[in-house]
C-alpha cells in the first residue's frame, strides 16, 4: 500500500473513533440526566460508588458548572449534580439531583412519623426507604426520598431543591407545634 492509502485508512479509523466517542459521551449525558436509580443499581454493572467516582472524575475543572461536550459545532450542556445540605436544630436535608435524605431528631411525639410522611406525600415526594430509631425520650427518622413521577412534578433540579426545602420547612414547623 502506498502512503496516501495508509493515511486515508488512518483518517477513516480516526473518524470512526470520534463517532464512537460522541456516542459514548451522549450515553453518559443521558445517564447523568437520569441520575442514579437505586432500584436499578443492583441490576447494572455500575454501583453508586462508581457513579459518584465518575461524577468526581468528570469534574476536573472545579470552577466548571456545566459539563460541555462539543461535537461538530453542536454544544450540549448538562447541569452537574451537586450535593447540597441544609440544617436546622432538628432537621438535616441532603439533596442530590431528584433524591434527598431527610434526617429528623425530635423528642418523642405521637404521630410524628405519620405527619412527616403526610408532608412528603403532599409534595409528591416518594419515600424510598426509612429508618426509625427510638429511645426513651426521643425519635430519630432517616428518610430517603425522591420526587415522584406522579402529578406535575417533572421539574428542573433547581425546582426540585425548592420542593425538598418546602417539605423540610413544614417538617420543622410540625416539630415545633
């Protein structure tokens, strides 16, 4: 084979590799947009730890707020999932994407867990798991929840944050009343 044939074949191979890279980057964006699904994690080859490691590795530039992939003059921007935490004296709210962990510590109060669940349901927040601990004078609830698919709650991440914050504020009010 002459040099021009070898160069042409190399160019074709590089173009194939670029197309494969673009396809894989699109799949990664789709997965990031969906966020981690705790129900499916057991059936996938990836774990939550692998997902989080991927988030850290893909964020090499700490100042970058968006993950940007350029392909043939098309730019696709995807907001990065970030952990956010809000605390009060009795409630801690940790949010990542459309999921949150709500921790509540309170003096024992009859019906409190039911009230908390009603508040979450009111905001279309579905409980994934709940851990309840009780001692002689206090109760501790650790609830993992996500925005439900029912209702009109197919929101952006910033709107989801507000939904969780509103629910947490109502829980705090319930503790003090």
